[in-house]
């Protein structure tokens, strides 16, 4: 059966500020910008992405024939060696959020690798899934299950309870790979590997502003501690590194009319506004920017977009540039492979950023270990192989590469890439013209005080 590729405009976003650890965010003001790094990703992870129910099918048909899938998969190369256990810890299905497609994406990537990539250097991959269900105690339990299962590595998706898993797995010597790093523990503990650049939510628009010749920018951020603190500390530092003066405009959640705030910001004549929040926050922000300062450039994070927002903003999202971590352009070869793998192995998973958040770090891990020609498949062997692996393409990353040698970002040795992705939004919120913002470690250098 043909699959439906769902655009970002068909993704709902729920901002759960109560899940941001307030104790850590309070330290932003007392210990400087480097500490603020620890709370950037929790703020982003709190923008929990969940699939929306809809009576309409707005997706693009990317169904592939068997011949097309065969061409994408290549020659079969089944794994026949001794199995290696790779754990997957995911939010799964909880009371508020269903992210089951996340672990289905990881399972699909492993199944494809077992049939066509020879698994991990010939070893068959056995996937052990554990669902956290938004429960910190379950996160600890899941991590302990991975230790008991003698997992050689653990893949994590957009997990809010990262600290609980790191507290168990790092001392046990079991490596964790994830799409992007999260808390201070994840960014500083041994054996945690953030394959993509979570700081790109601030760094990419800063770099893009520099490329476009912008001298002043305004960052419109939702006024909750886990977002506003990093915006003022880390955001200001990264824009400064790009040579762009930044004014941070914090607006309380629930503000329906942001005209006064944007009018005040426009007095500084910013050439660009970057909006950081969820859909219900971003929509009135974009409305006000277009009304008050129509000639200014606008960038947003992908979590800002929704079908409802597109309908309520005059002209929709036309002209808005979007920072994202996943390239789901249906014309790209990587997305076609993603589609084919889900068709064959996805157990009904849909082509969304949530599915990709399990698929990409799993396939990225597998590809890196194969590139390193791993021989020791113990946890310690996986750590060594990951650190020794050459630059490896991050799946669905618009050509971004990662290398976990500890040298990719001065802010944290656990971050394996300083690349980023920006795309253009159509009026209805679909993304096109994805562009890789190349690695620039100097952009992500944070002052120590």
C-alpha cells in the first residue's frame, strides 16, 4: 500500500513547560553561559511533537513500487553473525503523548540493516524497546533493563527523562546515541553521543542572519525559564559570534496579541526576527511581525508550524525560513529510502519527524560502526568504534555529517556535529528548499563567564 508523507504542517506541538527542570534553569543566571547550554535542549524537547488527528489526508503520496524499493535497498546482505543487542528507550505511548512511531522508526532502521547492510559488521541486530511513557521512574527502570540485557548501546529519541537514563547507563559504560543532546548530564557524562546539533535552534538562524547581511536581530521567545534563560545566555552568545547584535524579547505564554512587544522591538530596527516557541505562541508572534515590520526577515523553529497557524496568519508562512533537524523533502534520495524502509519494516509508522527521531540515530549508529569496521561489539567496543569512526552522513540530515571524536563542538565533546538545517516554508507550512548550514565550531564557542 502506498504511504502518506505528512508535512510538518500536519504536526501538532504541545509545550510542556512543567517538564523543564527549574533547578537547572535557575543556574543560568548564577554560573554563566556555559551552564546555560545544559538547558537549551530540554526547552526544545519540551516542545513535544505529536501527530494530529485529521479527517483530511493532506500528505504527498510517496508510495514506491517493488522495483523502486529494490533499487533503493541495493543488494541483499543479511547479517548472520552472533547477535548484538541495541536498546531503544522512547517515550512511547503515555497518557498525554503517543510517540510510538519513534521506536518503530528505530526498529525499521535495524531491520533494514540486518537484511541489506549486514547488520553491524555481520552481527545481527536485536532491538530491545522500552517505553518511558513520560514517567521518570520508568526511565530509570528502562535503563536498568538495558544493563540486564547486556545491551551494547542504547538509542534514545526525543526523551525528556534523559538524566534518569544517563545516571544508570553512563556508569555502566553503555553508550547512548541520540539525535541531539539534552541536559547537562547528557552533555558532560561519558558515553553519551549527540549525533546531531541541538544548538542549531539558535546557531542556524544566527549563521543565516550573518549570511544575509543582517546586523541586528530580535529573538522572540516564550517566557518560560527553560526557553528564556538559554535564549538570553546561549542565544546572545551565538549571535554575537556571528557578528549580529541580538535583542531578546520574552513574551508570556498565552499572549494573544503581541503587537505591543513587536512594536517596541521594531524601534531597534532589527533586520530579522527569530521566533522560538510552540505553535500557539508563534502564530500571534508572526502575525504581529508581519503587521508591524513587514519588510523584516522571519525565522522560526519547526515546532512553530501548524495547519491552523497557516490559516490564521495573513499570507500564511510564505517567506518564513525554518530551522529543523530533519529533511523530509519527498524528492531527496534519503527520504525515498526512509519511505521504502517504513513501507517494508515500519509496522505502520508514518513519515514524520517523530519517526525520524528514532530512525536517524539508529541508522546513524549502525553506519558509523560499520564505517569503523567494528570487531569488538561489547559496550566498550562500541564506544571505542564510535570515537574512531570517520565522518558519517546523518540520515535525513540534508547531507550533514557527524563524527564522535570529541572535537566537533567546543561547548561539549559529546556533540558529534555542528551542522544545521534551514528550509523555506510554503504558505501552508510545508517545507522545501532544505539547506545545510555547514559546520562552524567557532560559532558554538561559549564564554566561560
